[in-house]
């Protein structure tokens, strides 16, 4: 079996895992608007969101390979 196929499969699994986690914890999604009183949280910078997603993917890939 070609070794690159196994690596690609791990990358796909890690990507699916990352998508699931990111959607569950709402990474890189705008906060839902709310009605009522209270201060809303400041929007997160795009660079911070990208770094979170890349870090999450690296952790998912390590978990899949480990």
C-alpha cells in the first residue's frame, strides 16, 4: 500500500475532527446577536482566529497519528 495514501487519510480524519470541534465550540464564527442589555464581547481578530484553527488542526492531526 502506498504510504502517501495513509498520510492523506490521517489528514482527512484530522480535518473532519477539527471541523467538528470548531463548530462545537464556535471557533471562527461570528457571535449570535442578542437582544437586551449588557455589553457584547469584542469581536476576535481574524489573525487570532486563524491561529486558533491552525493550532486546533495540528492538535487533531497529532491525535489521529498518535
